[in-house]
């Protein structure tokens, strides 16, 4: 299962987000993911993916604008050295 699929399943199950809205181009604000909710999501992601999220919250807010950005960021932590923009 890809990071994209795992993250879709996690956000659908734990945060009750509709699967049909969890597409790469969907903006996080369209999913009602604010700063506080992002922190909650990242705690779940850390547990589910067995990773540690090192970035500061303000850096993440600027860097992560879409669901695809979040998937790429998680991929870069799961597979160190991977380009998150790829």
C-alpha cells in the first residue's frame, strides 16, 4: 500500500474525512485542516508510519498546502533522501 493510500485510509478512519475529497490536488483548507488539526494528524501519522516529524509548525503550514504535499512530506520522512517534490 502506498503512502497516499495509507494516508487516505488513516484520515478517513480517524478524522472522518471523505475518501472522495482526499486527492493530491485537494487543498488542506478545503478539508478543514487548520493548524491544530494538522498537529493531531501528524501525531497519528507518526504512530502509523513509525516516523518523527521534525519541522516546526510554521514551516509545515507554509510547506504543506495540499493533500499531495502532505503525502510527499511523509514519503520524505519514511524514505530519507527522497525528494518530496517528486
